């Protein structure tokens, strides 16, 4: 009786779309989770990508090795077609990098990493007085008089009071992206910044930066949270000099690949249900959370459907994009190709928030469509899915916006994500197998339900 | 306007209780989370308990050291009274312990730990043929003929398909609790079991077992997940002998202490809002998740109220119970004392599910009361709290049942908990500072809201 009520509610739900939820939806979804949590196939794939292949920065051969490996895994899982789409990307190089602070006594070494896109220092490094700022406003107030010839230290923070750490990241990352560009205007010789993280750790976190259109390009690095605390405390005691050495930079271009695998639909094969993550990573860690987890999630979506005996009506397409981190090249190339070939994405879902336990989805669509997805809540809430927010998709789906218009972003728990993000800590042991698989099953269950809508 | 609507809904909510939500509730709750996530005082306390004091098994001096430390911390945080309540407990002893499997070739060492309450083996150990069972039904079917003189190996599992790992634990723990008692009936000379965990690791997990009223007491141990896989594979190849050595047992009794700290209410000091965790732990790890986290949570509840400038109307009482793990002695003694002294617990909340991110609460109360708590949902859901389930409290509150009748169990995310539970992995690095503090803030926010009800 209870079941019937549920079914009727969904069938006559408050949307403009006709809807069908299979009579055995509850059992089918349970089977998807059971398969994911038992076999842990997504974790096994991710384990290989992390430990056998490793970091996959833009332009690396490792990125291509991961593309070939995942293509084979998708064929083994029953993909009808799987292929590699070439993408021209900048080739990022990182060599030795370090910094030392001087305040009278012995120099203090600070864990340091070049930001992605930074120019190198001269071979002899740069050594200059440090000036600390807490914001662009403080930088501006100091002006050329206070900045020229110095190293600017952005002692800036993610806002710990924000519950979504992605929101906190959004507020802090501007100092990473534009810190060197802004400081260069006032004659700074280099910049360092407190790593964009919430963990009070001693590892530096990298990430992309930009000089914009500026001709002035000063070397730019991140130092660890604890190093930033140390440097700030030294500056309270008086003048501090910093010596910075960075061997890094873009060394031409290289070819990386998007991996594209199709699991053909039995009824509407021309309607594509895209699910993806990005196969590249930064170079300091194995890219387990960012975004190996998203790749494992995406690969599991059709695999879990097929393993539980479900034949998708629409075509489920797995796309693992090349070089998200350093220019979004893979996503742009995929979108260009899709438009050129008149591909219709009935829906597109991205996972690029790590492998922690599920919280829900962000849905980028018209209001009726959002309400339609929300009618699945009662079927999905037993699995911890309670967020069905407006606005979804992620960076790699952005080039498809305006072309197709139904996007979903998977939203895992965010508390731990920036502990690992872009650092040497982002390795396979950052991944909790059950939590990862819960995410894969959640995405697969949602796609199963969507596939059954008219 | 939106705010007003919310307020009216709560005020005229569908319950029989008169209700008041302070006009600034939203801001007060935000302040509680901000304080928790900034200062991370609960994590700092827990860090001390784990790293400076360490494992706190029943009868240990470390349990008393932790009681004294937390009492001082509560006084420092502004407690009006704080005291130690003596509790007589069994003194648990663990010495050397190991096992080796023989199947023709060189012996294979298996990571092994005595279950809590097991008798020791003879000094020369026990060595016997292994018989594997997957359930009590299989044990019974083998009977005395198949069991006598052998070591029973319970190759039993937590059900990986259950989303709540606490439910999965509930289904598997009977083999730990009663495995030796049942096997003893058929003449087994010892038992070993697959550790009760979901992580496919190589550490054994201990926990309480019982011989019931049986005169027959056979030594009982857990082996790691990977050792159980190994042993099972060896048994597929033919006969296997196991040699087991356990130096363990109860060595009389000792005095431990409940820590009780009162933060007096300004309007209804005689109405107690109890919040607690248990201060003891098993002996293999530091007891960070089980239940140092719960102690830190409980201690933070009044501390966060006071730090954000809130004066509680009712008395907030922190109770850290002695010896939950090995007999619930602290909880029984507290309940005895409370009844003897006519203490009225208006509400009692327990945290004994670890320090992961919040999911919600279990509420053990009459239906009207549950509905009343559910009206707080809109104020608490921005912090990830979405479970407001019927049935709450935990083991340490159970002796109060029937005496007072409004219990709450804090429910964190459960996916990782049994990775650490009762093992050498349950150390401070099992705790994620922000996640722990989110829990403390969630409990404090709920108590703030409850304190404002008539």
C-alpha cells in the first residue's frame, strides 16, 4: 500500500513532463548499490590509475596512458565503442622548487610549490624583502611605494565558517589566480601565498594562475599553511627576506586525449546521457580525489547498470576529459566536436568534487526539469542523497552550455576535499572505497531513473 | 518576508507543545558553527586525550587521567561544578597474542587479537585443526562430531549492502559476542573470527564477547580481514591447523570515574540537559573515534554556547561515562545515582558513533516530541543535518530508560566508522578536525534550540 502511494505520487508529480518510474525501481536501485559496495570496481580502476600510472599533468604521457587504460576497461565492461579524441594542450614542466626565509638567524626552509603557469625564477633565484597583505585592497593601499622590489606574501584564507568548502574555495582562489598579475602592477619581484586549503598542514597546494594580458610576469608560488603561519610570525618580529627558487613553466604543447566510450541505448540511441570526469591531474599527487574519483564514478555508471542486468534505453556516454586543470582544453574540444556532429546530449553529468560520501546533486535545467528530478528524492534519500539544488554541472560541462541544457553536478560531502586538493597528499589513500562507490552508485541510480523518463 | 514565514511555521507547528524559536536563532546557530570551525577546541581536547593519554581500557589508570583532564577543561570552560564519580569496573589485561596457520609448508602468521573477556590460552597455546563456518546454523549442522577438539573459524561478514554500517554491525556482532559460547557447546577448543569491519585491511579488531552462563570457556580471538581471506583460501586446499596464543583476561576490579560537569541554567537549573560520551576505549588504539570523539562533542556543547555568548536557561550537564565497552558500568552507576537523587533529565543526548560529518539525530521520545524536534529541520539543514529519525539515544543512556523519556542520539556519517572501530587504527589521525567540529556544533545548535522551548 505504501509502495502504491509512492508510485502514484511520482506518476502524478507536479511537473510538466510525463514520467515513468519502473515498478521495480526500488529493487533496481538497491541492486546498483549492492553491486558497487561489493565488487568495488570503481575503486579498483582508480587504484590502478593512481598507483600504476600516477600524476597526469597537462601534456604528460601519463595522461595518455590513463586514457588508453580506461578505454580498455570500458571495452571490457561492454562499451559498444570507445575511442581517444586528440587534444592539443600546453606541456607543463616542474623541476626543483624551494624557498628560505631570513630574519637574522639561520634561514628557515618553507615548503613551497610553483603555481601552475608561473614563470621560473632566474637561475640564481630571487631574494627580496617580504611584504605581507591580507587582500587586494591592502595591496592597493601599499601601492608601488610599498611593493616595488619586494616579494608579496598573500596571507589569505579560505573562509572556515562556510559549510560548503567549495564556496570557501571560490572566495579564496582569486589570490592564486590573479595574485601575481596584481602584485606585478606595483613592481613586486615575486609572490608567495598561503596554500588554498582548510587543513592546517605543512604541504603546499598548487593550482592554476594567470598573468592575464600583462607583459609583467613575476614568479608565483604557494607555501604550506604552517609555513605561512611561520612567515607571518617572523614578520611580526621585523624585516624578513625571502629567497625563492622555481624551475617551472610551459614548454610548448603536446597531444593528450579525451576518452569517449558509448554504451548504446536500446530505444533512443541518438539521445546521449553523458557522464564524465577529467583524466588529468596536477603533478604533486596521484590525482585521486581530483579527479580520478570522478573518472571512476563516471566509468561505473554504465558498468553498474549492465552488471545489475539493466539495458539502458538511451546511450550512456562516458567522457574523461584531458587537461581540465590547465585550460579546459579537453572539454572545449569535446564540445566543438559534439556541435560539429550534431550530438544531442539529453543530459550531461559531471563529477569533479572528489570521492567522499554522497550528499546529492546540483541540477542545471529549467524549473520543471528540476522539479522532475526532485520527485526521485524518496527513492534516493535512503542512500544519503538529500541535496537536489538548483544549478549544476561543472567546469568540463561549461563549453556545452547554451547548446544543450540539462546538466547535473554530483555533489559529495565537501569537508575533506581541500585537504588533498592539488597537493602531494592527493593519493589513493585519500580515497575511502565505500564512500567512492556510494557516489558511483548514486550517479548510476539517478541515470537509471532519468533513462526511464519519456 | 521569507524569514517571517519560517518563523510562523515553526511557531504554529503541528505539535502539542508550545514552542519558541528565538528571533535571532539563525544567527546564533551560525555563530556556533563559526566558533567550532575556527577555534577547533573539541579537536584540541581530543588531540590531548589521544596523544598525551592514549588507550583507556576498563580498569586503566589512563581512563582516570582522562577523567581528571576533562574535568579541568570543563572547569576552565566555565563549568559551575565538575566532579568525578567512582565506578567499580573489571580490570582488563592484554599481553602477547598471536596465531599461526599450518597447511604443510611454512607456518603463516595471522594478525590476531583476543576478544574482550576471552580467557587466555594455556601457556603453550592451543593447536588444533580449523573448521570454518559461515553462521551459527552451519555450526549447529556440523554438531559435536564436526567441532569437537577443533578451532572454529567464524568466517562471517558485516553485510556490505547495508547503507548504515551500524545496521551492518548489528547483524554481524553476534558472532563476536556469542561465538565462543556457541562453539564451546560442541567441544571446540578455541574460536577465531573474521574481524567485524568493512575495510579489507590487515588489522584485527577486538570488542566484547561473553560466555553467558556457560561453564565452558574457550579462548576467542579475531583475525584481520586479510588473514581471514588467507585462512579460508588455505582451507579450500585441505586440512589446516591453527596455533593460537592469547595472554589476556580479567584481573580483578579497579576504580574508574565518570566525569560530570554542570553548566548551570539561569531559569530552570533543576531541568538537566545531559550530553555525553564514554571516556573509556578499547586498548588497541587511542580511542579517537570510539569514543574520544563523543567526549569532545559533549564537552563542546556548553563551551560553544558560552563562547558565542549564550546563557543556557536549563542546566547543561556533560557526562563522560567510564567503561562503556566492557560492561556499561559507568552508565549504570550514573543512572543509579540520578534516580537516588531525583535528578530530572529534561533531555539526554549521546554521541557514540564517531567523529565524521553530521547526518542528523535519532530521537527517542513520544511522537509529539519528535515532531517538535523536526520543526528545527529548516534551521539545521544548511549544516548537512537531514536525518531526524525516530528512536534515539545509545548504550550509555539505556539505564535511564523508563525513568526519563526524551533521548537523542547524534548520528554522524557511518561509512568510515568500522574501519577504525576497536582496532590499532583508531588514533587521532582517524579524526578529521572540521568534521568533528561540525558534529559538536550540530549537537550544540540542537541543544540551543531545545533550551528555548517551554
